[in-house]
């Protein structure tokens, strides 16, 4: 017995229409910016990555219109542009929030409490992975290693670092973002929106007063090995348990100075690894 395509649940559909064009004023502005970017490269197609950031700064994600624009400017096919835009996770393919909140759930951050942080934020915000809050402020996602393992567990907002997080500090962070309160990363300039971040990643200067001077760098823990190699730091010593028979007056646990934790959203003392209410480790049994 033969069945129709509709009976089999197959929809042939119509061919996808061409991407809508940008309004004339928007396209003229983007073309001016795009030519400035393209001029930096001896081969124009090398400008594709920053151009994708440029169109992302316009709409908050990479649309079909944006990909067609990149193809036109670089004399590429839309298939070539799409292949790149879908490969790199920093390019969003659907509308998202003003603040991309990424919780590292890779190995070290996960065992130090990243899984617990991600689970608590999902419940607190009422969204799942890759979803955006109803007010359009926060998109939550779990992300891979951010090369900040010495400050695990780490949360990133629009690619800026928030170190040594706990479920409590992460919830305060997203609450401040949604309320519009100023938020200062651990290492870097004060936050701007995702669209503004995308324009900076396209290669244009951050024009906010003082933002460049606030730019972040590696934190003290990241530079210990380099300092040791240069002979700039005292050699490491074994620190015995407090109150033990070998304790000496100089055997003190290092207490971070205020300069080592520049963000009020850091949790330098109470980490999820030492928080009895949020023990480190998997949040579900294997197979669940």
C-alpha cells in the first residue's frame, strides 16, 4: 500500500526564500565598517571571522541576512560563510540575551563545583541550556574550558571572567545583570552588552571612557610558574595542617588580598568545593 508524503510525516515544503536585505542605511554603515576590516588583510577572505562578529553586533546573532552580507563583501558563497558561522560557538545562530552567561563544566571546573553552579542557575533563572530569560537579559549555557583552571569554578559573562564562583555568588551575579546594576569582572573591563562585545571582537576600539585602561590580564595564580622561572618568587614550601605538630609561625595559609579579587561577585573564601550545601562532584548518578 502506498502512502503520501504527508501521511508519512514528510513535508517537502517550498525552497527557502533569499535572505532579506538590510535597510539601506544599515547596509551603508556596515559596508563602511566592513571595508575597514577587509583592508587589514592581504587576502580578503581572511576577514570573514571579524565580519561575522560585525554582523553579530548588529542583530545580536548571525542571521541569514548577515551571512549574505559577508558573502557579498568577500566574494564568497553563502555555503562557505555558513560553514564557518556554524563551526565556531562564539557565533550565535538565534536571538539571545544581552548577557551570555557561560558556566564552565569541563573537567576541573565541574569537579570543583561547576555542575552544581549550572544546575542552580537553571533553577534560579527558569531556563535550560542555551535558553534566554523572558526579559531578554540573560542567556545561560554550559561551556568548555576557558583556560582559567587555576580559578575554578569559573563563570564567564560576554567572555569576561568571574572566578572562584559558588552557586550563591553566581545567582547574585545574574540577579545584578537582570536588575541593570553595574558588574565588574574579576579580570577585565566592566561589562558591556553582547552586541557591544561583538563589535570589539570585530576589531573596533572600545569607546567607553576608561574601558581600555580597565582591560584585564592573567591573574596572580596564573603567573606563579612564570615568576618562579624568572626567580622572582620564593620557592614553594609544604604547609602542614593547622594545629599539627609541625606547624611553625611562618606556616600560614595564604589569604587573598583585595587586589587578587577585583570583582565583588567573586567568592574567594567559600567555594563550592568546600560548601557542604553544594558538594563538588557529579549532580546525578551515572546513566540518569
